[in-house]
C-alpha cells in the first residue's frame, strides 16, 4: 500500500482503485479466516457428538429413543451417568462442555450467552472473537474426553 501511495508515475484514481482492491482482499481474507475458525469449532463438536453416540450405540446399553436424545446435553449427562459413568468427572469434560457452548453460540447468535460466560475469559453478550485460539486451546482436552468416555464404556461392557 505504501509503494502504491508513493508511486508518482501512477494517476491518483489508479492508486485509489488499487488501494480499495487491496482493502477488499484483506477484508475477504480476514472474514474467510474467521469463518474457517468457526467451522473448526463446529466440526470438532459434530465429530465428538457423532463419536459419543456411536460408542453408546455399540455398547448396547441404550435404547434407540435414548440414543436419539443424546444431542441434548442434559440427556447425555443423565443417561451416561445412569448407565456408564458421571461424565462431568472425566478428564477433558470441561473443555468439551466449553466447546459445546461455543458451538451453540456460533450457531444461534454469534454472541456469548450466559452459559458460555460461566467459563473463564468469556463475557456475556460480547461477539465471539478469536475462535481459532479457543479451538487450539480446547481440541486436545476434547480428544482426551472422548477417549475417557470410550474407556469407561469398554470397562462397563467388556
């Protein structure tokens, strides 16, 4: 941008056009990067949700109706607690729960709700920002959580 502004051989209207074009490209790049970060959160949560449901199905501990209700967090906690273990006590649960809250806020409003604000670093009604850093921070613990659930199911059914 500085080179364009300082180029005395270029007419001002050409400079303006190039600068606007650069600005547009930067805006598109920033928005695309932001969207990719949001999609990483949504994809990670989706994969965990599918994995948990599949593990529960394979365990043969749950009815079809129960399996169909596992998308509701309260049902997931209640059903796993009654048949497998209290998932809130497992390593990585807090990261999984925070990821769930971020996912819900991304899908429903783009703003921090009261539930997400209960986690450190989030302020209610603020727009979600730096989602990519939260993805990087949470992904390892979320993976550990899935492994812990798997281990608990295996211990129960094997």
